[in-house]
């Protein structure tokens, strides 16, 4: 069986599926008809937090290979720990998967769907003498387990009879014993080199309300007990997991062999590591709970919802997942790769606009007081079909503070006394003088303009060394702009003291920024390139008369010269 297309056409981005060892395995299995020509994967998140960019890699992999080989992909929530799981997380995960462009159709499953079947499987192992009820506490279980160099010791309860174990396990289910007083453990080998095989816990007593099953159960399966059997129940062909599950695979296989049920093929790949980022749910939850960020969808967070709010597109994340590829060995991707994918995508699709983030007033002394011109501005030079817009020009303008220097440094070509610059889409202006307030701060820059230098006019032959953007003061839209930077100052923020690397300057809020009037109609989620400033997204908290923009990513070179008109 061949892939549906050699090239997958995404919105504005063409992505050729990259060959990797997982695709090679799947293609070999299809050639040998190993699973009757089926490809059936699953994305199995635990609903104990919001998904992050690392999960996006797995989503793209699982749904991507299912799509490319005419297969299916399930969305299955491995909800075996009610103390950490919430319906809020379930809904956020579904939203994220859909936003990335994938559809699980009717195949939405939960490990909790199989609680009764998993209980029956456990009884089956007890009857085979392969599982027993243990009275050791959690600390005692760890003490008996041994170390990487020393074997463990058998539990003193390991030799209970089948009948006694069946009775105790049923009574555990009925709630006759206190929380933590007993567990059901597999009976494997306490001297096994792989610690996961040393009589692992299958069930624990836990009185906690489950987000789906309520208080029906007071015993819950462990993740390791539920995971492989859930794959089996769903007839998954290729169970794609990250490398930390390599040492768990012998346990999953042992369970399935003892039960005599269908076995999926588990294949491990390297998880995503990203510079200047933490991707541990536990650490991300800590950032949320301690208030280091405003929530799971804070635009500085590596969560999919945070990236979406910041201004990332699903196409850019899919492109990133494709470019970093799938490998067997651990590696770290540069966060600049992710940023470049967003720039590449938004460069094609984002409307251009002029926005002055740190305004200083410019008065053009020889421009008529009441005159307003409507100048033609290109919406996107990468795509002529996006057309143009009208930008009002008047006597009083705003420009960026950084575009003026009273005493210019060497090789500074922007505005300073006696120097000329071109205003984007408009005229060449010359700085004549400055006006300062009582504090000695510049309040106005006084300029003159050359009427013969209107952009695009045949009369304009003069060239100047710099072009800057501007906004007409009379027509400007006031807004708040949030400039986001990396959340960590260290490339690899790891270790016990990882929080010491938090970037205390990762958010700068600018008030009273000035936008061209075309942006007054921006809706939450709308994305623009603010010329010379970067790519920005209207925040979800924006309102018609109170716009807020988040900087998604800077330009490659903030001060790159704009093509002169």
C-alpha cells in the first residue's frame, strides 16, 4: 500500500512526509500484510494538564501516519489517576488536537471505558497465579524492590493462595479496606534486571471521585496496567511511544502474553526537547500555581493553547514537527527552529500594517493643516491577491522613538537633525528641530517634507538611506501591546533549581501604542506583520474599543531595510 499522496497540501504550506524509521516499519508491515493491511494508531494523553509542543510532535506523528497510510487514529484519554485529572484538561486536549487540524472522528475513548474489562483481566491473572494482593505500604514496596545493582525481595504476602487473593481483591473493590492498605501486584520476578518487572503494582485503593465514573470505583488501575491492554482492546497496530517507555515494553508484553490477547507493536521514538523551555507537566503546573505565568495559556508557555494565544498557527507547528523529524536517539531542537517556522508561515499569510509601539510625535511644518491623503499600502508583498489598503496621512504623525536620535551614533541612517528619511508609502521628510518638555524630554520632532517625493510617483527620483514607518496621529488607534520573550534565560533550564533561570523580563507591556486605522476591526486571533516590528496577534481579551496585541515573534532582523517604494 502506498501513501495517499507524495505531497500533502496544507494551508499555504506544502509538507512532504519525511521518511523515518517508523514509516519504514509501517511500510514493511504493509508489504508483509502483518496486520491485514491495517494501520491503526492512537494518541493517548493523560488528562492531567494542558498539552505542550512536545505533545504536538506526537499528535502530528500518530495522526499523520494514519492519514498517510489510509489508516485510523484514536484519541484515547489514559485517565487512571482521578486525583490529578479534570474534565477541563479533557476539553482542552480535544480543542488542541482539532486546532492542529486532526480529526479522530467517532473514535474518542477513555481508559475508564475499560475499567470493568481491566478488572476482569486482573481476576484472570490471579486465577493463573500471576497476581497477588499485597499488604506492604508504598514505602515498603520501594524498599523491597531493590536497586539497579541489587535484586529485590519477595513480599511476605506473595504466596497467598489464589482463593485468598480473589477474595481480598473483590473486597478491595467493595471498599472494605482503607486507602493505601493493599495493592494488587503482578507476580513476575523480584530479581529481574529490569526493575519494572519486579512484581509491579496493578491496582491501588484510592477513594477519589473520577471525572467520568464518579465514585463507582475505589480501586484504580495503574498506568502500566491499563496502557497495553487498552491498546489491545482497541486493536491498535502500531503503539507509538516516547523512549522512556522502552523499559516498560517487557512488562506490557508480559501482561498481554499472560492474558493471551491481541498484542500491538510498540515502537519508541525520541521525545521533543527544546532549548530555553521546560516540557514537564509537573514543572508547567508549578509555574501556573505559583503565579509565574497567568495560566496554562499564557503566551510564554510552551503549551499548545499558549502558543495559539501568542499567535502561532497550526500550519507552523505541523511544519516544525515535520522538520525536526522522528529519531531513535535523544536530541534537542533549537527554539529558533520553531520561531522560523512561524515566520515562514506568517510571511505568506499575515496582512501588513503599521504600528508605532513607542511613539514620539512628528509635526510636518510645511504640510497643510487640514489636509488628509489616502495613500496606497500593500497588504502582503508575498501575495498580490491580498490586494492593498488605504492609509491616511496628515500633518501630525507618530514614529518610533528609536527612529530618531538627537545625537546619532555612527552609521545611524534614520532621523536626526538635518537628516532625511523616507516615510513608508509616503514622502521624504527632513528633521529641522526638536521641541522638549520641562524635563528635557523630546515631545515633538519638527520636520519638513518634499512634495515631489511621494512614494510611487514618477517625479520621485531622490534616494535616501532609510525608510521608517509611521501612523497619522489624527487617525491612530490606541492599543496595548505585550512583548513576549523566552520564559527562561538558560538554554537548558534543568536540575532542582530550574526556576532560577526564569526570565524576569519575559513580558513587557506597552500602553498607548498607535496603530493605523485598518487595525481597528481586528478580532481576537487575527495576525499581522507590524512592519519592521515583528508578527503580532490580537489577544483573546481584545474588545472592539480596547485592543490588545501579543508579539508572536520578531522579524529575523528587526532593523532590516524595507524595500523602498
